[in-house]
């Protein structure tokens, strides 16, 4: 996609939708809709509140219930003899003994160290070095051990000591903020209507495709016969600057959601000319979780654990028919996943239209709904 579209800086959504004018709510965003394949998929413009009219009875929305963590904490890197270098620690993922990296990292957190930019956000910083100690508020410390990926120095495994990380985040953390936003926002601005508490779980970054949903819109969708299949995938810290594939993430597809998806797909196979029965993932996190639970036979099975699946056009999707997602930077790996759901020509036409029609990007921005023809 990098050669197909360039996103002007002024199309970054700098504040949540409800802060852009009096009387606006979270759902005051635009929705670009692509249907079908190739040149026939002319994107159309809608308000997000029109979603119930764009779906059909029996369609299933797969939603991520992970809560957003206050995952950014101020700290200092040093040897203990001086004040040290100021950093912002982004807590990404806590490893357990089932993590694909093995028991050696159990109890460690994957963290990203960033430089404060003086405006409340951060800029890129080289990771490490090994053995460095990051001093945190409340007497907590992190000892950097090794890069999460030997090919990248961005994320490091760090072993905490002192105050436990959940308590540290609760007392001193704030949501991760990037430079395209105007100001800090309260944690509530980063929670979706679907978020639920889970023991020790949460996402470093908001599952943002679900942010515009409100309780009223959910009620309208249910009244229209649309079903919801909850899953959870606790997402880590994405790369803000460069293309980088996703790392292993913890996820759960519960039995009731597996049943809902399988039943809808069975109905669609039995009556292909009847509307409904499409599986529409709300966000790329929902795609990754659901596809990680789907076998080569297309059947979804209940599962809980870690996924290192990377959904690509070559691999394709087995359970997902459509996708509701934000507008992604051309340099991110999310677009590879989008190409697994929609063909490249559909995405090219959609992103060119989004730029020309001044849609807004990033977690507080507008959305794109990709549906089969």
C-alpha cells in the first residue's frame, strides 16, 4: 500500500469525536463502505449510525472485550548513581509459562522505552541496553534482559521488582499517547463499550475499531437481528514508526462465540441466497483471535492461550467474511491483514477515496467497513 496512498498529516484525528463539537457522541464518525471486489467495489459514504441498515439479520459482529490499560509510565534509565535518562515506559505484554518464548521469560514484561518529546507524547528511542535498570515511581524497577525479537531492538523483556506492575499502572500509569493527538485523555476515552475486566489482562493499546459503538447503537443492532460474538485479545504496543509484524498476544475465544460463528456459517451454507450470516470482525484484533481459533476446515473451536498467527493475503481468512476497522497507516502490518479480507484493488480505491473525502485516521478517527459482494 505504501506506493498507492499518502496520508496528509492534517487527516490525523487529534481528539475523540465527542470533543469536536457540542452535542456530539462517540458515534459521530464517518463510515466508508466497500462491497464486492475489484473495480465494482466503489466505496460509499455513510454515518457510523447507519451501521444497522448496512448489516442484515443473522450477521455476526465479533467484538474484542479487552480493556485498555494505563500502560505508559514515566521512568529513568541509569546505574543508580545519578538522575539518569528520562524515558516513558510502554508496558506491552506480560509473559507466562505458556508464552511461545518459553518459561525463561515467565513473569517478564515486554516493554518499549521512548523519549519524552516535551509536548506530552514521545518519540522513538533505541532499546536496551541489556542489564540497564529503569527506576519507576513507588520504588518499582525494571531490569532489561534481552530483545523480544533479535531482529528488532524496539521491545525488550524486562523483569520487574518492587511494586507489582498492575498496581504500578493503576497508581501511576496513563494511556499511551502518540504525537498526532493534541493532549492527554482520561483512560475512559480509551475504553470501548464492550470492555470487561479480566484477571491480569488488558491491552496496551485500545481495540479502537469498537470505540464508536454506544449502548444505544448496540441495542439498535440487536433489535435489527445482528448478533454479537465476544472474544478477547490483549494487544501489545504496535510500532508507531515502521512496518513490523505483530508479536504473540494472549487471547480467548469462548465456547458461546465459537458456537455463534459456526452456526451462522452453517446457516449461510445451507441458504446462500438468504441475507445474513456474515461474520464481520470489529477490528484487526478480532480477526487475529478468531482466525487463531479456526481450523483448516473452517470450524471455530473454543481456545485460550497465545497466538503468533500473522494473517496475510497468502494465508487468507477462514472464518471472517467482512471487517470493520479504522484507517491504517500504509507502513503498518495491519494492511496485510486487510488484504486477506479484501483484494488490493478494493483497498486502493477505498484509501484513495478516504484521502480525497477527508476521512480521519488513527484511533479517534473514522472507520472502514469491508463487506463481500
